[in-house]
């Protein structure tokens, strides 16, 4: 109760609302420490006796307002400050604003506990009207003007104490309710533990059902396997993606169901990462029930049991086959655009190389002396080899294919680019390279790196319509945190830094930040798609690298490419000595090609190497010859692109006749699928056209497993 008494004495705050300043002064006199207060004390003592007089007079704290709106503002301000009023003396008539009754209603809306005394000498309302507006009579106190000082003091004492009692009663009620709630809660816990546990289990079961429903409706394949790689969960998304129903998949080994060949090793490496780190994310090829392969973006998470031990692996797999195909098409289109940009240079170079061949053949056909013939033949051979090199460079760049990261060296890549640029760029453009020894290897896809450098060089070329200099340099660099913070998406670590500088027109400052956006181009309509630099940016980002641009209009542009390096360089490859000429032991070779000139020349080279040769100009004839010479043909060399029956079909048909027959596939198409199809059909080797006699004989000898012998024929 002591706490409540302190509370009762603490709030003696009164608001006087009257439009007459004289009334304000009257309240100050009555409720202040003056003669009126002493008069009240004496009257109180006379009525109740000396002992009832307070030992210490109550001090009222008064604020004043002239209008109802002002009173409402004061009440709200004091509420916000935590200093509520206990009592309001309210005049009835306060023109031109709200009258006392309306003001009272407004105040009670924001503070229902306010004790309000209506002060009136004359009212526009009857008592009945007041009761209808204000509510029950116990909420309304009327003080007639002119008021009696003692009555005012009594009302002030009684109503401020009433306000405090209301607060104390509410506090006691709240405390009692809280105590009841606590006791009730304790009883409920004590008496209903089993019921609560049942409710918890029911809620958990409901949650599991809801989660299971969501998992079943998910588009992604969600698969759970235990630590023995046995599938224990298989959702509807997995059924849609792979084709097997849950009843077919659950209980099977995931390696046998979804993976084939080399992919199993990648899965084992990923699984090891999950166990050690707790998660793994990457792309894998999965086989479906129909036997097709799909590209899948995998998110694997290790699930632990209650003891913290590995229990299972949760896999969320997203089919990205279509996305990968679209990306490949976009890259292919961009590569074709780059080749189109080089077309005039390639045609010029090939025409220059064809001229010595044609003229040399004309000279040989007219009869040359024995002394002149070797020189002419050497010239023809060199020109043909150079022409083949140009075509191979174009095919290497055009074929693209899926990215295959491996440890590659930048120096050979730059040297290959140097040859292509020197052969195809205008002579007014000088191309210089600076490649120091000891560059770190890159973990990258060689074709995509070739595409990055060629695109950047093409853009540099286009920035120099009147000629100039392009320089390409490379260096090892170790990026620390301070260095990395200055370049977007660059992280600390070892890098090989490639810089492509040009002396061209430069890039305007307002568009430097846009040059890597897809389809953004400053070239005229029809002169470029705007995909080149966006492709560069995408490739570098996929390789966890970064690109920085520095350009000065009128002075040129420098583009810096940061590619993560493999600091622990692989051991140096063993240098191969010159391969000795290769000669046969008289084996029988079947050559299959629909091009008569290739058939004749290949037959001649093999015969000079000591082989016996049979020829077929299509797959059907090759099958017929195989039937006639069953088990006598040592190896079949077949083209992959032939009418009616192509190379893979020919290989499979001959194997029906001679299961142990050895094959070598060949093609000049440049598409990596030809080699893949040949090897899948059963070929031991694949060689790309055009090939030299030395390469042909060496490949045949390797397939036959014979020793290399000296020969003077080829």
C-alpha cells in the first residue's frame, strides 16, 4: 500500500479550461497556498477535528487553456511526455470554439480516466441534454459560478484522489490478473503436460505434412540420400525431371541411377566436399530414364542427426539444360559475329596462300627440272600448311562447345592469337605482345579465353579506323585486400593480369560504365550486335575474374582482365623429341571416304608407308569389302560425314561383321560432336583434316600398337 500512497500523492496535476483570464486567476488563488487554502483547512478542522488536518498541505500543479482545442493539445502533449492530468475544470461556454461539453467528449476520447468538473453560470443545455451527451450522472459533476472556494478545494482533493485510486485499482487489477494468469499457467503446465506434448506432436505432424506438400509441388527435383548413397526421398519434381517414379527410385543407389562414366568421379569429389564442408554447389550431367543427359544445377546440404553425426544429403537439383543451350547459342552467335568481322582478312590471307599453290601446280605440270621441283613442292606444301593453320584457328574459335576448365598457359594462347591477328587485321594496325617467362597457369576454358582476347582485340581494332597500335601484355600479380577493394568483384589472391591497350579514339566518360551491357554498342546499325563485350564480361565472371577499364578520349583505352591463377604450377610437360618416320609391317588398311581426291592421296601415303590399302567411297561399299576380307583388315580409316551411311553407322555395321575390328575416325568439319560420335561408336583414335602424311602414319601405327621404324618413303 505504501507504493500506492506515493502514487496517490504524486499526481495533483489540474488543467483549467476557461476563456476568461479572471477565472484562471481565481483558480490560482483557491488552489494555491493562500488565505483561501487556510480557510479550507480551518473549516476542515472545525468539521472533522484538529487531528484531521494534514501535516503537510497538498500542492496542486495547474495548467491553463482558453479554448477546447487548446485543452486537447495540452492533454495530448502531456500524455506524450508521461505527465497526465488528473482533473479538468471545464467552462461550458467558450466561444467561438468548442463548448465545454464537446471538449469533454474530445478529452475523454484520448484519456477516459480524466476527472472533469463542468463550471457554468449559464448553460445552453438542459440537465437532460447534458446527461444524454455526457452519459450517466456519476460521470458528470457541475460547479455553479460563482463557485465557493471550499467547494473547489474539496472537488480538487476528492477528484485527484479518485483519479489516483482508479489508477491504483487498475494496477492492482492488472497485478491480480497477471498473478492469476501465472498461477493458471503453472496449473496448466502441471496438469496438462501430456496434452501439451500431444498438441506439439500434432502441430509438428501438420507442419511436416505442409512441408511435404510444398516439397511435392516444387518444380525442382528434391532428392535425399543416406550416407551409403541410397535414395530415401524422391519428390514429384524429381519424377518430372528424371522420369523415374518414387517407387522406382527409392532404395536405389544414386550413382547407378543418375550418373554414368566419368561423372561418377565428379560426384564422389562433390560428396567428399559435402561431408567436409557441409554443402556443395555446382553443375553436373544427370541421365534420365529415357537415357538422355540433362544439365543440372545442384545444391547439396549435409543433414546431421541429433548426435551431430552425418545422416543424409539433401539435394535440390534445377534443370538448366535449356538455359545452357540458350547460352551456348548466344556465345555461338557472338563467335560467328567475330568471325564475320575477320572474314575479309581471312579471305585475303587464304587467297595469298592459294596463289603459290595454284602457280606451283601450273609450273610442275609444264615440266620443271629435277633441281627446281623440290623447291616448288616445298613452297606448295608450306602454303597449304599455312592455309590449314588459318582454317584450324577459325574452326577452333567457331566450334565453341561446353566450357571445360583445365590448367592452361597464357603464352601459347597469346601466340595463337598473334598469328590470327597478324594474318587478318589490316596492315595499318600493329600488334605487339609482351609475355614474360614464368607466367602462372590459369584454371580456364581455352576456347572461351581465346574468345575473350579476340573480342577485346576486335574492339580495339574498330576503335582505330585509321590504324594504330594494339599491345597485349601479361604478368603475374598477387592482389591484396586494399588492391581488391578498388576493382568491382575482385577478390584477394593470385591472378594473371592481361592488359589490352589501343591507341584509338577512346571511350566517352558517360558510357564507360555501359560498355559491358548486353546489346549496348556505339557502332552503326548493322555493324555490331553489342554482344561482344557483354560476352567477355560474362566469361570472365564465370571464371571468378574481374575486368577494369581505363580510357581517355582521343588517347586510347586499356582493358585489364584479372584471371585467377594456379600458383602451384603443374609439373613441366616432358619434351617430346622429333618423331621418326613411321613404317608398317605390311598390314591391310581400309580407307573409307566419299571424296575421290582424298581417297587417292590417303591410299598413296599409306602405300608409301608400307601398308596394303583397300578403298571404299561410301559406307555400304566399306561394309561389303569388310565381308570379303573378314579378319584380314588391320584397321579401318573412315570419314565421319558421308551420304547414305555416315561414319558412326559404318563403324557399327562393320563391327557386326568383325567385332574386334579397329577404327580411326576423321573429319574436316570442326564440330567436336564428330570426334565424340566416332569414339562413342568404337573408334580408337580421331584425326582432323587436313592431316599430314606423318600424322596419318603415326596414328595408324599407334592404333596397331606396332613399333616405330625408320622409313625413307614418307
